[in-house]
């Protein structure tokens, strides 16, 4: 499906770099830009000192809301100066359901874009990523600092592990792939089994992509005691990929956080633009 609406999330005290990146992506493909300005509310005071601090808490909330309104107005003014179809909204959710709030808004976009400014904001970054991945049913595009994002990539690396999540990621990126000069379907230590990669790892996925007019090559790589994430990063550099496509959270969030995983590694260090879906 073509991307007709792109959502980007920004905080109440951030600059315009993420907006500029998202706007450029919209101009590249003729899409509408939706901007969500989010401030996460401080939890209400509890316990024996609640009555004492409640007034200060209320003042803090009022200051947050004023800052949110000011930022929303600034974003509107920024977008008004650009030749771009766009809208701006804001939310002030409690921390416990901020991710769900962002995810609900993301349901009305085709993809959520998270730029380097938001990636540097640890608290809001996690809420936006989890909201987009777990509460929207739509893909997510991470844009790290210093990268040159595009929705018309020339070289794409697909991190393929034959799971449902990677299949979803391929489907969500399918509109971009036929226009690419080269698409690499990459597997690390693939297992030849009917319940894993099949008798010929990557063959079925490559045939599926080829039927959609994608110029696809299958790469089967050994890890050689390196992490899967590191192997994918190095291969992306070797083939000069513009974009990586991968499924997110093939394991549970809890397991990934405790034991680590490819998703967590990529979220902590997205060395290039990455499209994720689950």
C-alpha cells in the first residue's frame, strides 16, 4: 500500500529538524504530514505528603499544558511556511498510557516516522516506538542522526527470519521495493526446516517478491560468533543500503528486554533508516 499519510511525533520542547525530515519525505512521495505533539504528564502525588505537594503538582501540570500549547502553535507556524499538506494535534497523556495514545493516533496514518530529535528523548522515544508497533497496526520508520532517509530507496536490505513479523515488514514496504535497483533478502544462520526457513532458505520469499517485480537477491550469512544485529549492520554497509526492513519483537517485549534481541539492539543503535513492523 502506498504511504499517503505520514505521522511524526514531537515533544513539547523539541526543535524542527524531525519535522523537516518528515516533511521532506512527504514531499518526496506526495503524502500528507500529520504531526502529534506529546507531553507526558507527571503522575499525581500519593502517600502522606500528597496534600503538601498537590498544589505544586497542579502548577507543574499547568506549566506543561501551556508549553504544549505553545509548541503546537510553533509547529503550526513552521508547517504554514512550507508547501505541504499537513495537520497538527496534541496530547497530554499520563505516562501509563502514553504509548496507547500515540498508537491510536498512528492508526490514521500509513507509517510513523521517528527522527533523531525524538530518538534522543529516551522517555518519549520508548512511548512512541511501542505505541506505533503495538497499538497502531502500522509500520515505523526510524531515522538516526546523520542519515539520509528516503521512501524511494535504491538499495534495500530485508532482514528475513521467516517469522510473521518479518513477513509483515515486507508487506508494509512492498510499495517501495519494485522501484529499488537492488533488494537483498538477508538471512543469518538460516535453518533448513519446514517450520523455519524451508528446504531452500529464502527461496519462497524471493519468489514472492519477484512476482511483485522486485529485483531480489538472497544472501545467506553466517554469524561467526557475532550478533545477528552486527552482521546485518555490516552487510548493510557492504551493500550501501539506503534502508533496512525488518520485523520487530519476534520474541516478547519482556524477553527482549531481559535477554536482548535484534529489535532492542537496532532500537538502541539504528545506524541507518530502518522500517519496522510486527
